[in-house]
């Protein structure tokens, strides 16, 4: 008989707290990649694009 380890409250991560950084391109779509930081996204974005932060609950691609 195999037993699994006891689950604790610390195993669950609230998806609202899992923040991603992306770039909303001028065509209204999210860039096809994520960024490690806002600074990295700002360096990648070009004029007319917006750096955005979103979580897994609100993730969408317009």
C-alpha cells in the first residue's frame, strides 16, 4: 500500500497572487511571451505598446 504525504495549506497557491508581466502590443494582443520583470518588458516593448501585469485568473488575449 502506497501512502501519499499529507497535504498542507502551504501547498495551495492563490492564482490571484501569481502575477505575470507582459506587453500589450499595438494590435491589441498580448506579446507571445512573458517577462521576468517590468524592466525587461519595458526594454522589449516598442512605442505604442504597453507593459501590463496580470494574474492567471484574469489572463486573456484580446
